C-alpha cells in the first residue's frame, strides 16, 4: 500500500490565468513519480475540495498569483473540512509576501512555496507531506 | 508492513460508511482497489456483499485516440444525463509514464459540475502498462461505482495499441470517438478499433471533413458488417453538445441489442 | 560553462562578417545594405529622425484599488514627468465580472483598478483631460465594453470621440496562446475584437483599437522567434477579418499597433523589433496593397520582461530592466514600460515605480542613444539576426497556414504546445545551470526582505457597496432592454459597439453585458495542448 504513487491535486484558485508555474510543477511532480490531477483554471474553493475528496488525493497544491490568498485560502480550508478532507495538507505557491506566510500557516496551510523555491524543494515538500498525511490516515 | 487485523478493520469501517452513502468511503475504497496490492481478494469479497441487491448501472466505455475529444464528450454526457435526472460516475483513465510511474491526469479540466451535486462523481486513474488502457482492477472499481448507486458509469480510456479489448470486458456499450481526418479510416480498421465499438461518434463535426469521414466509415462498415448490420455512425460536436442526444439514443439501443445477444 | 546560444536557443557564431549580411531584394537597398530609417520596409525605424523628432512615450502601467486610488497614482505619475497613461484593471474586470460577483471574491481592486461601469471610468479620469492625455487600456475579453465606458466618460467630459488618443489592447487571440484571460470561444472573440477596429475606424480615428501582443506569449516562455511569428500572424488574422467586413486596408491599418516584450538577450531582441517592422511593411504593401505609408509602418509598445525579474536580490532587477529598456529603444519602440524591481513580490511601491521611470529618463537624456536613428544598422551581427528572425517567422506562417490558419491552430492547441516546449527547454537549462541567472543559480546571497506595497482591505467592500447603490438607482426595464439588444446583436452579425455604448450610458455593468453575451456566444473552458 505504501507503494501506491502519491496523488496530488493541483489547481489554480481564483481568476488569474498565469499557469506557467503550475505547469512546471505538474511536470516535475510527474517526473518524480506522482500522479498529478490538474483541475484547470478559475477554480473555486468548493470545486478544489470536491476534487481532493473524490480523487482521494494525498496533498493539494494551489497556485495563486492574484494576491487574494488571505481571502481565498480560508474559504478553501473550510471547503476541505466540509468535504471530510480537512486533514489533507495544503501547499500554496505563488506570490505571497513574507508577512503573510505565518498568517496562512495559522489558517492551516502546510507549506508556502514562494517565488524562487527550487524544484527540488517543491518535490521534497509534496513527498514529505504526502507521507505524513498517509501515516495519519492509517492511524 | 501492515497489520492484517487492522487492515480488515479498516475495510470493514469503510464498507460501513460506503453503505451509508459516504462518498469519501467510495473514494478511499477505489484507492485501495487501484493499488494492485495483495488485498484485492478481500476487496472483491467485500464487493460482493456491497453489490448485493443493487441495480446494475449502464456502463459506457468511451475510447479513441488522445485529443479526439473523449473527455469533452464525457463532460457533455454528464450534463445530458444529469439533465435527465440520472446520476453519473466517470472513470477517466490515462497512461502513466512507464519509467517514473508518474502521470499527468488532466481530464477534469473539461468537466464542469456543481460542487454541491451529489449525483456526479469523477475519478482520474493512471494506468500502468496494463492491457487496454485500463487499470488491472478496472472491473472492481466499476462495480464499486455501481454498488454505490450511480445509474450510469462512463469509462474513458485511450484506445491505443492492440489491446483495447479490455474495455469490452467492463463496459456494456463502447463508443469510439474519432475526428474528421481524411484517410485515417483504414488505419482505424487495421487497428481493430472499429470492431470493438458499438457506436462510432465522429466528433468535432464543426470542423470541415466530418461528413466525408462519416460517409467513408459507413461505407467501410457496410462492407464488413455482415448479418449483424453495421454499427451506427453519428456526427457530434462534443464541445457544444450537439448530437449528444442522438448519440445517447444509440447507446441505449446498443445496450438492448447487446443484452439480447449475450444472455 | 559559458554558453553561446541565445535564450531562444539560437546558435551564435564567434564573429560575423560581410558574408553574413542578408541579401535583401530591391527596395531594402543594395544587397547587404539595410536601407535608411523612415523608408520602406522600415527595418531601421519608422521615422527618419526617430527620437530626435520625438522621444518615445514613457508609459507606466498602473492601477489598483478604487477608481479614486488609481486616479491619484495617475496624477502622481503625470507630475513626475510621465507622458501617457496606462490602465491596469483588476482580475474581475479582466474576466468581465462585476465586483459583487462571488467569483470576484478577494480580487477586487487587488492587481489593478476595479471598474464596473461608465461612472467608475469617469471617476478614474477625474480632472484628467482626455483630449490631451493618451491612454492605454490593458483589457481583452471585455475590451469592447470597457471601450464603451471610455467613450461615454469622454462624452461626459464634453470631448468628441475623434479627439481621443490612446490604445485598447483588445487582442483576444493571444489570450488563447498564452495569457488565459479568454471568456468566449475563439471565433466570437475575434469577431468582438474586429467590431472595435471597425467602430474606431469610423468614429474614433485617432484611437488604436488593438494592440497586437507578443508580450504575454513571451512571458509564457516562448522564444523570440515564436513571439515575433505568433504576434504578426495574429495581426494578419485581424486584418483578414476586417477586410472581410468590407473595410479598406488603409482605413484601419494605420491605427493597428503592436506590443512586444523586451527580454534579456540584447541583440536578438533588437533584431526581433527590426524584423517585425520589415515583415509587416512588406505584407501591408505587397500582399494587401496598402497605399498609405502609415499602413506599412509597424508601431509598437514595449515592456521589459516581467518573467526575467527575480525574487532573489530584487535590486538586481533594476539592472536587468535597464538593459532590456535599452534594447527596446535601440529597436525603435514608440512607447515603453519599464518594470519595477519589486514586481515579483507585490504591486510596485511608489519608490520603485519612480526608479523604473527614472531608468527611461536616463536612457533618453543621458546615454546619447537617442541621437541617431538605428545606431546598430549595418552591424553584421544585428543584420544577420534580423534576417534569421524574419525567415523563422515566415516558416511559422507557412506551417500555420498549412494547418488551417490561426483559429484552427488555437483550437488544436498548436500555439500552446510550441510555447510549452520552448519554456520547458529553457527551464531545463536553468535547472542544469547551463544558464546562469544572477542571484538564482549563481552568486546567491541570503534573502533580504524589501518593503512591499500593502493592499487596502477596505477597497472590495467599498466598491461592492457603491455598485449595489448604483444598480438600485437604475431603471430595471431600461437595463433589461439594453441587455436584450446586446443579445440580439450578438446573435446576428451586427457590430456590437453601439449596443454597448447605449448600455454604458445607462450604467449597465461589465458583468451584466458579458453574461448577456455569453448567453449567445458561449463560454470557453480551456484550450488544448495544456501540457
Ligand atoms: N472544434 C472542436 N474541438 C473539440 C470538440 N471536442 C473537443 N474538442 C477539443 O479537442 C481537444 C481535446 O479534447 P479532449 O476532450 O481533452 O480529448 P481527449 O484527449 O480525447 O480526452 C480540446 O482542445 C477540445 O477543446 C469539438 O466538438 N469541436
Ligand atoms: Mg481525456
């Protein structure tokens, strides 16, 4: 069971259409052996949560360059809980000012990967979080 | 290392929630079924109890080459079936990289749904070199969806290579999606694609060449069709939903014909 | 290890000689001679006296918060010596949603200014004389509607439309290739763009109704050659569609404008601008038979490459921007935006915007590069690159035509796949450190936080409140009738501009008009070729 590939839902939350970054991340996660479920542009928090639940994802990665993270991330956390997947770790990528990182973490975000994060660190983060999330699930 | 007792407990708990209609239990059981590990026997016996007394679903395979518009068609069918008050599940299968085992599963991009709608379920599956572009336990996953109570189950798979026969094994009706492209008909026939299909959908009929493709397919099938009569060929534009109603009608007819032929 | 191919993967020789010069036919001068600035095919620039006659327009993109907030920033920039305005709209406006739409949550006034209706546009330009300032508006899917707001705002200032100067981006094709701010499917999107071109040719002859944009294509990771080819083929597509409407080439071609990226690869960028002018001039004169010289001249705005900015050591971005800006000027741009050093981190602060503008002023007034037109003309290297880029573009044009044209290639995902594979190659080169990026994969230093712009959380509720009040004050029957008229025009083949303008006068909002349009035109999900 531990061999089952890590499943990651990747989504663009909100209205911005900049997908160059999330595309790169999708590719490297795939090349690292993960199953990457991409849900497309313009997702709402509830759509993402539904995808995480039905796809039984181990982690969810959100790309958001619109600066709306302080509004949209709490919506997402609530939606994940409502779908019964509040335990799934949330990774936020995109433009997040340093000062907002602790705020997001307090809301329940597992990792914030700002601009300039290496691809290695991105892969490592998803791997660690997925492992932790599965271990927690089995207990 | 897993403890067999706790594994059995876990399955039991999941089955309990599954029976109570908890979609998360369905999602998790699919993961357990899909991981190809040694507990598939346990899951199969569990399935027998879960499925007991349940109505069977109409299972429709959607096959065709990458980019033909299978996901777009699946999305259109979901809309069509929801509008008719039927609940639908979609199993979208895409190949994993044989080297890394990783996969990019992008079929959800095309599916529009109301996140509050309990009557839709979409699951993306990576297939690893298994026959027919289906996961090894595809039949069990489909039975899970059926046992959960979906009226209709759509199975999207890339019908590549020689081994698409597997879709025949799980679907009641197979729809082959092709696109207008002069001269490819012979290739489809050679590849044996036409044989496995019950209905052939010429998608992207908003583009030039759809009429010609449909006509030459019909001609080809008339020659090879024999007594059984040839399979219906229908032009659709999955992107707008045009022709989807007609296509669904043919799917239902094909199901009746098939169930007569295979008692 | 050092590398000797460009960031676009073009191989560069150790040195260039007369043997590398192109052999342009006829009008470009004698073989090997690139001709003179201000003459066909304008490789060397569209004016003989170039910046001696008139400097480029220094146009910094700005917009955030409410119409009042941005109005203040505009006046600040005009005060500092900026010569044109450029409006950045917020994401909901760009996607054609009203500020009170649930999907707009958290994004109102965040990355640009929130404009819902003509009254907002009027407040945006309060005390700014629209007859005297030239305004650029970066907006695409809802461009015709925002144009209608602008025309109504001018009307309310008592200014005739034929006095208005400025540019509407209005280039929906590149949204499908790169930027992802499309709403309607490709065909109706192009139709809407051409509606504005047609309308302006008749009623706002000084306005540039479209800014055919390669900038975003490049930002998505394309090569210089792809940026050039895809932008020009999009331009040709608009021309074809306008001609199909029965417009005469010389009635609208002089008002077409372009928008390119000014990236790091100094000489290749200059060559790209030069090649663009030459290709366009030949097409307009030789293929479309344009008689008016203004139709032959490709005018362009340039912006330094946002994607080249790095979060690490943001001060270094100032240096990148300066070189990129110099490439744009040596390439003969008509207007220029220089990015601020902190733009990867947040909206720019006033200090960083000022520095970015100062960069242009130093270029214009201190470096002397403006003293003569096309100072690099005749350089073996630059002329050879110009020629290569032109050939590369022509190869793409032929391939796209073979595949059924621009709209087909959008639908099949061709553009996106081409761009994605170029972006992936570049990414690998950076990862493997084949390409050095200062502060990122070499010369690394510990992070140094810099002050960033703080968004004002009261903007969104304020804008929603104002919008609700406005909606309540309108006559619902009139609004409904205006929207019905939009639906009816959309279902037919009439130009939609008059219906938008009449609706704008009634303060019908952008979100209302867009959803009326979507009822008829449909909405587009995502193009193919995602990976
Ligand atoms: N013109 C046209 N394009 C379509 C149609 N259906 C699907 N497409 C496009 O074809 C591409 C591939 O579609 P998709 O459903 O992902 O194909 P799949 O790989 O078979 O699942 C997408 O760009 C769709 O927008 C159609 O009816 N007409
Ligand atoms: Mg698909």
